[in-house]
C-alpha cells in the first residue's frame, strides 16, 4: 500500500501533505503488524498503541495503564489512527513538543448496563494549551469521531495539558472468541 501511495503521489508538490498521508499509512501498518501476530482476528490493545507511538516518540515519555485485552481488527485500526493523530498533535503543539512533556494513556471498563471501554489521553508538562482557532484538519476530525466512529469523544483544552476521553461499548471493541 505504501509503495502504491509513494508512486502515485510522487509528483505532488505539497510534500507536507504527502508526508502526513505517509505517516497515517505507517500507523495503519503498525496495527496490521499487531494483527498478523494473532491471525488477523485480533490484536493486543497495548501493542497497537505502543507500536504507533514508537514510530513518533520515545516510549519512555508515555505511561500506559489498563488491562491489556484482545481487540478486534476494526478496533485495532481505529485505535491506531486515533493514537497516531493524538501523538502527532502532542508532538506539534502539546506536551511532546517540549523535552519535559509526557503523555498518560489509561483505559478501563466501566460496568454499566452496557459495559463501556473508557480510554483517556492526558498530556502533562507541555506548553500552555488553548482551544485551537481557525479551521480544523483531518486529524482533528478523526479525533472527534472517537473510537470506531462512535463520536463519544470529549476533548478538554486544560491550560496544563490536553485531556481527551473516548467511550465505546465494550462489545464493539473486543475480539470475538472462536
């Protein structure tokens, strides 16, 4: 896929757009790598996220907390794109844009009538955060769609660091047992 994209976009003069597309394809390839290890039916949640952020930043700047679980192929793809966009924004504008910044990624299952996976992204130690002005790009739209397109995404531009929370019914995330 990446070779096809590279050949197709070879003549495009807006190299920053080509590079952004290339990085998104790489994020998807990390999810594919995790899925291949489990016969393409599931992937470990932590492995998907770590694989994506390792392409962009030092894993030592991330703290992952939550029960590792097998997620479906669709959930792995969605999670990889969401993680990529959040990490890209943290590198450009947020906590990862400075040496002292870090990111916490935590998740848990909220037991309600319909168990829900809650994923939290918390940036600390970065520059003061403010609500972006102007038009939003594809990455921001992807983030606002949340996991698996549920649109259950809460973004808070706390001056101390970006905070995002995503909710999705657990049944939509988990890999089916065969």
